[in-house]
C-alpha cells in the first residue's frame, strides 16, 4: 500500500536509563537482531532524536554503553559519522571499516551488516531509498535502481558533502521549515551525498577548485538559494568583478549571472520533477531556488526547457517512488 509523503516535518525524541528499553528501541529502529547492550558499570543512559520528513531525516544517537548487533534497515541509505570514532562496520568481514572521529561513511545498504560501537554519540542522515534512487537518475532516461556505495571514501571527496551538511543542518532541524523550502534542502543533501559516494566509474569525483571561475562556481552552487551580487561572488572567488567576468566568458562562454540563473533553473526543474503537486506550488520551489520574480522565472524556464514550470510539476515524467513511499 502506498502512502503519500506529507510536506510537514516531524521530530521524535526518545530518552531512557534502562538498557533493556534501549535495546528494544534500537532493535526496532534498525530491524536489528543479535543485539547486545553492555553497560560498563557507570550510570546508563541513551538519547535519540530524529528530525525530518519522509524523504530525509537527521538523527542523533547517544548511548553510554558499548553496543553491537546485526542491522538490516530496509529501503534506506544511512550516512553516518561518530563524534568519538571507533564504530566498526562489518567487523565479521575482511573488509571491516572503523569510523574515524567526525568522518562520514555510508553504511551498507541492501544487506544486513554487523556493527560494534563504543559509548558515544553518532550522527546519521537517513535517506528514503525511493527518493535517493530517483535523485540519482534525475535528468536521465534511466529508471531508478538500487545504489551501491563504498562504506568509506578518501577524505578529499568528503569536503563538498561536509560543507553542505554544515549549511543545511540548522534549517533541516527546524520543523517549521516545510514544503518547497524543505524540498530544496532534501535535494541539496541528497545530491551532495551522491556526488561524494558514487563510485568514480559511475560519477567522477569533483576536482578541488583552483581557479577563480571554479571557486565562483563552487560558491554559487553552495548559495544559489539566496540573492547573490556580482561583487559578493567575485570576493568569494578571490578576484575582481572584471576578472571574473572575463574568466567566465573565456571558459564558459557566458557571464557569472547567466551561469547562476541556469544553475537555479536546473535546481528548480529537479525540484518540480520530484515534488508532489498537491503539497508544493511552483512559487515555493522557485523561491527556494533563489528566484524572486515569478514572471521572469516562468519565462526563463520556458526558454530553457520548452514547457511551463506548472507543466513539469503536474506532469507524468517523474519517476514513481520519488513522491510516494511504499510501506
């Protein structure tokens, strides 16, 4: 039975001092079995917080005891990092991975995995599988399919993802942020995770920006949802406005302003393709992508894609599963 995704954010908080209660709770959250909770003689406590919508949820889990077990969360992709480090993933395999403090990993998906964690705090991002798989093929003719991620990747590939996490965490933890505003946050985080963790053969990892044009593009990609003046972009790129204009003309054949408009249009199109027309309007999505004048947005959208934004929002091109969750 399919249940339609709501536009509202929700929050769940669970705390306790009983190890058996914690064991039952975490076993339920992660479809775990052979779970063990091993207090070390100190006062026991746990705290769990989950905030988000049916597509992306930010979660924090703190436990004062060592715990272990086999986890098998269905139809989810779990991005995770530990404050203290030391969590071992697939401890029963030759390719076991031990988390380093503050370094994100992608937990195995589509199969059970063993995890062993010392006392401490762990942060996670839960991506609904239908949503992340739809984002992975957006703009292509491919059908959504299960994604295979490495558990750990080189640190240099994590910089972009960590930057996006820092920017979106605060608004995503605010349950009053809903509809189009939350949609664009979900998309930004999903795209950043895909950019970082997709294997190089499928999606080459980005090079570190070294020139003024690349720095400007990276800055605009990170801040496309708010007004940006040419001088602000040039300052972020470390060059003058004139130098930036000349660099874009030589390398991109366009201006920084036009490049930013095209970026915003692409983000808006993806948002329209994935949104539920019963819950989100064209104006909400356009505004969340940095457009303030709806008439100009509509005209630019038609010029770029040959259809009105409303046609995209209400069309049948979106992949099934992007807006609906299968229970």
